[in-house]
């Protein structure tokens, strides 16, 4: 009960701190929101009282503190130039501020993701990205964003090919989506926010199923009992969401990428667009490879495979998630073509 109460309190503070950051009109207010976010997420990491989670919390604290110091230092220089010298071109300061937000987005995921619970993994891959992305959207450093976007897409595409951990796979997939989010930020806020919302919905549905079935590695997907129709149906739902996250048409995850491609074609970014599509094909490849292998191999029952839930409620949950996906598809089509 105490752990549940503590998690609830810190989770609420985490939500409030992010809202403080994205609603702030000053650099200091943003920095305070980011620091409050850090101080509320650390207890969520260590609340299970094991060595691996404590190690992850220390790594997260060091990375985030370093990024926050860069952000605070160069935002103060930015403010002083405006106040005392009346400069209106701040390329160097803005570069470093954007770099600090990129550090907050990327560096913690690769070094600590395997030591996290699925709940903390979900927070890391979705909610913790929101505040840095909003801060970056206030900048106009498009050349720097394009450079970082290409790096994210390449790392996300190649890195996922050699992974056997589901958490690491989702991290590299998230890196690829981060590249698409950066290119979407160049055009308008509606585009990248819609992309982020759809990515979040799909990620929530995938991680919730992985948590229910206690799956952390690829080989665990091969051991569903094929004599149980319920397990087969859940596996189909899971792989539909994985393919959607990879951007396979006509699933929901394809539509935000289609919107970005449409804007890039209007801007004549054909070469960059082909590079993004090529990198996305890599991410789609390892999801298709995973799905094909899991369906074609023989199935066994294992001791770690344990779940306790009502099948009726699970069906309702999956229908609800897929209904949201269908609703989002029509929402995107309506706003873009009518």
C-alpha cells in the first residue's frame, strides 16, 4: 500500500512538472519544470529496492543533470545577451540548448532501459519525451534538427537488427520515430503532436500486453501455447500493434508517416524523404522478422509464462485499443482531405 501511494504521488508530480515545462514562458520556468520532473522520476526508478534499479536511477540522474547544466548555463547567457547587450542572433546558445534537450531525449535510454520495469519503460519512451520535444519546438535551428534527425533514424534502423531484448528493440524503434518527429517539427506543431499522440497510443498498447504476458526477450514470444485460441488471438493483436509501430500500411502507425512524407514532397525534400523511408524499412523488417518467426516456430509452455486476468476484460481492452486506432485513422483522413 505504501509503495502504491508513493508511486501515485510521484507520478502525479511527474505529470505536473511536464505541464509546468511546456506551459512556461521563461527559460528558468522550463528549467525548474525539467528539474522537478527529474526529482519525481528518480523515486519511481528506485521504489522496487533492487540493485539494478538503483544503478539505473544513478545513471539517469547523472545524464539528466549534465544536460540540465548545459541548458541552464546557455539559457542564462541567452537571457543576459537580451537584457544587457540587445543581441538578436543567438546561434551558439540555441545550438547548445537544443543539444541539451537532445541529450535528455536520447542518452538515458541505451544505458539503463533493460533494468527498468515495463511501467518505467513506458514513461521513458513516451511521457519523458514530451517536455524536451516542446522546448525544441520553440527553436528554429532546422539545420541542426535535420542533422540530429538523420543520426536518430540511422541508429534506430541499424541498432535494432542485432537486438534480442524487447525493451532494447522498442528503444531503437523509438529512436527512429524521434527522427520523424524532428522532421515533423520543422513544419508545424499540429503535425508533430499528432505523430507523438499516435506513437504513444501504439506504444501503450504494446507495452501493456508485454507486461501482462511477462515478455522481455524475443525467444519468449515463441512459447505461447498454440492450443489456446485466446493466446493466438492475443499474439495476433500484439503483432498487429508491432507492425503498426513499424509503419506498415494500412495500420495506424503508417498514417503519421504519410502526413510527414506529404509535407516533405511539398517542400521538395525528396532525397531526405527517401532516406527516412529506407531507415523505416529496416525497423519494419525486424518487426516482420519477429512476427514471422514467432508464428512459424513450434510452441511450448514455460514456467515464466504466467498471467492472471479475466479474459472478458482483456478482450474488451483490446477492442477498445483497436477502436481508438480506427478512430485516429479517420480523424487524420478527415483533417487532411476534407
